[in-house]
């Protein structure tokens, strides 16, 4: 497990590099901010570049993990399909090739012969990242790769990534929108039960290097399995209870906002972009809970941060299921799982967290918000 964790930290850092390069290199940035519309869209293999950047990052992770852990190769899933089709019904499968030159040649076919952009992207994909430090001492989990599966969100909060607003982050405070909300999420689940057992989160745009070296990121990880709970984020200190704090999507239903306004002071009812970022706020203790009443997140959004919350003694529950339960306490029956599609749905919706969710660190806070929402949804 320590080997897998080190590899995931490394590929997440590589993914963060690709995300940074796409914003830093002018020929790639031009493509990133330009939306393809109408005729332009489907004539050749010209795609929205943001989708290509997502696919490339996802395929790079799949390639590197599959190479070291072949037993996992068939169980590495992500948000994007790697098949690109044009208006003539021709298709290109985007993969990471064995050499940088081959990858560049393949990408050039999807980028309508833009060799400059294709070469820059291929270079970032094939570059080894700086070593990622992680103290994995004592991480001896007896699971074999053939028991595990992976969910990848190559870039969560894509709209914030594209808009690219730079925020000065204040220590200990949630910052609602901006580049820092964009995250690379890699979660590992157990194939038999669907429990999330390991997660890696990389935040590619955390602060600007004061020496002018561009954006610097941060990473977080956690493992939770069979009594082993290790997380790179420390447990909160037992201090005074400063009242409930909640983070929501700005598009949350009014009835939820109203119910929570009765529980929280106005400065503790917060809004932020990015499903992954909102769960990260709970992990870091910047909010007690993240509530979402809609089925608008997917397994790739929640798997990685869910594993970190479990390692901290919390979790992520299905809101609809939890509202129907009569018992309180840490009952795992409503926890989200990651191994089974919803057979009543089609396409990506098969992997939606359809009943909404609540992410929490402390079960008593979960119980408080559930009691407040009972009968309201
Ligand atoms: C999105 C992204 C959005 C979020 C949505 C996710 O993923 O995180 O920001 O909506 O739920 O699926 P909101 O910000 O309202 O919570 P992606 O950017 O990868 O499509
Ligand atoms: Ca996402």
C-alpha cells in the first residue's frame, strides 16, 4: 500500500504540472480559454482543449498506475472518455505512448496539426515530477492491488481552472472561488465493498513562488482500512466549540439555505466552488460540514477526499438515505460507496451520488444538520 500511495502522490504531482503548464505556456493557454463552437467544433478533431487536457491527465495517471500495478489496469476509472470523434465519424483514442515524440504525434491529430501545442503537452506528460515527500512509515496494509479500484478526477472545478482568478489565501479561512479550488483527485476503493480506503488530493495552484518561479501546489493524502487511519492532515485540537460552520454550493436550494441559517451565524454559512474543494474545507477544519441536496456530484468527485475524512474519523453519507434513517450515531449504512453503478441511470449518471451528500469530520455535527433538514426535503 505504501508503494501505491507513493505512486499516486507522484502521478498527482505530474498531473498538477500538466495543469500548470496548460495555463503557463501561451500556445496552450490560448487553446484553454477558447471555446469551440458551431462549425469549428466537429469538422476535424478540434475539441474543447479543456476536455483534452482532462483526458490527457486522466490517461497519464491510468498509464503510470497500470504500468506498475497491472492488476489494477481494468479498474482505473475517470470522468472522461478517451475517445475523440469528429463530424465524419472518425475517432482517435488518446493514450500516453511510450515516447514523448509518439505522444506528441498522437495529440497533434486531435489538435488539428497544432504541433507546438502537442509538443508542449507531450513534454509535460513525459516529464518526471519533483519527488513528493510523504512519511509512509508503518503503512503496512495487507491488501493486494487485485482487490482495489481507482477513481480519477483529472481537474475538479474546471470552470475555476479556466477562469483562473488568483486569490490571496488567508491561513485558516475558506476562500470561495478562484484557481485554488481546482484539484486533482485520485481515490482508491475496495472492489468488494466499495469503501474508499486511500485518497490523494493535489492542489496545483496554492500560492505563487515569491522568487518568481510560478505557481506552487500542495498535496494531502489519507489511508483508512482495517483499523489503520493515517492522514497527512492532523486531527483538530479539542478546543472550545465555536458553533456550527457549513459550506454549500452557491446553487444550493433555498429551503436548505433557510434551514441552515437557523443553525449557523451568517459568517458560518459559507459558499465555495468545486465539490472536491468543499470536502477539502471539511478535511482541513475550515467548515464542519458540506451539504449538497442535489445528485450533481459523481464518484470521481468524492472518492479521494472521502478516504481522507474516514482517516480522520468522519465520512461522506448519502443525504437522502441518512434522512430516512431513524438511528443516530456513526452507522455506516448511509456512507457513499464506489463499486456499483446505479442501474436505473444511463451514461455518467450511473456514477452520480444521486441522493446528495453530507461530508463531515465529527458525527455529532452530521446529526445536528440531519435533524435540521428532516422533513424539509
Ligand atoms: C464539478 C465541480 C463543480 C461542482 C460540481 C462538480 O466538477 O466541482 O464546481 O459544482 O458538483 O461535479 P459546485 O461548484 O456548484 O459545487 P468538474 O469541474 O470536474 O466538472
Ligand atoms: Ca469534478
